[in-house]
């Protein structure tokens, strides 16, 4: 009997992930039991976010959650457990994209002394990353409601809403604290991109009538969604070259 008890204790120690190991070890078994679950949950979250970027990038923010779940190879219930509504998922993707674009703009400002090189670097990096297919709706709609607040707001109003879809209205109907947080991120992006625009314009290398909104429009326009990856990259690069030439000032 004593030998059996020793064997039981040893088996419990060497099988921390099993039902027995989870019950033994003064609580340490609980930690080893839940660790794989946390890893799986994190992996599922990464799959969902990656799938959401791909699906929304291809179809716009109007794509259904079922498409995201199918691309992530998880059940739609798994998606809703992490994101209680589609609005929450859209906001998460938009916030990440805003932050990524802002970082790209700051990098261009910090690493390029020549104004035109900084602006073109930002545009090339953003387009290559596919950012144009996920430009946050709140950035694209800045200033649309009131065109009488000055030149800057009127300029921003020229940016069209990308891939209009009924559920984009959900983004506009968020509770005030969340909307304010998103607005801060959007304002930061516009401010940093504005520095790139101002520098290039002051150097005489950017057309005087080009605005921050025009730069965002270039990012959105130069990121077509094509089925073949190589064709898409080539088309984006070619289109961006043409658009950049259109932005540059020319001697009279």
C-alpha cells in the first residue's frame, strides 16, 4: 500500500498537465493546467486579428464577422468571445492601423533630412504595408460634418469615406470615451503627417495646394486589392510612382 501511494505521488509530479497533476502540488497544478489555455487563447486572438485585417482589407469594414471567423479557422463564437460586437473588432483594427501609420510617419520624419524624401518614404512604406485598405473610418471622415471651421477642416473634408458600409455607422455611434480615444489617435496621425506635408511644401518640393487629406487619399488609392500578390505589389508601386509625380511641384 505504501508503494502504491509513492507511485501515485510520483505520477502526479511528472504529469502536471493532467487531471491528477492539476489537483496536486498545493495549487501549482492549477497554474500548469491553465497555461496551455492561455496560450491557445492568445493564438486564437492573433489568428482572428490577422484574419480581420485580411478580410477587411479585401472587402472593407462591411465584411461580416462570419468571414473573419472562416478566415481565422475558428468558430464565430470564438470571435464574439474576444470581440462582443463587430464595432469592437473594427475599432481594434482601426486603432492599430492608426498607430502603425503614425509610427511610420514619425520614422520618416526622424530618419530623412530631406523633406521630399521623408514624405515619399512615408507614402511608400504605408502603401507597401497595405495601410490604405484599412485606413480608419474616423480619419477619413474628419471635418465632413462642418465645412465652415476653417481651411484645414475643409481640406480634410475632401477625403472620401473608404468602402462605405452600413455598419460603419456603428463606429460613429460609440460611447463618448471610446470615440474620444479614437479621435486622439486620429488627431495625432493627422498632426504627424501634417509635419511631413508642411516640410515638403516649405521646401518648394510639394505642390502648394496639396493637403494632409490628399496624402491620405494617395495611401488609400495606391493600395488596390488584387487576387495575385505579385501583381498587387507591382500595381501599387506603379500607381504610387504616378501619384508621387502628381504631388511634386514643378518649375513654372
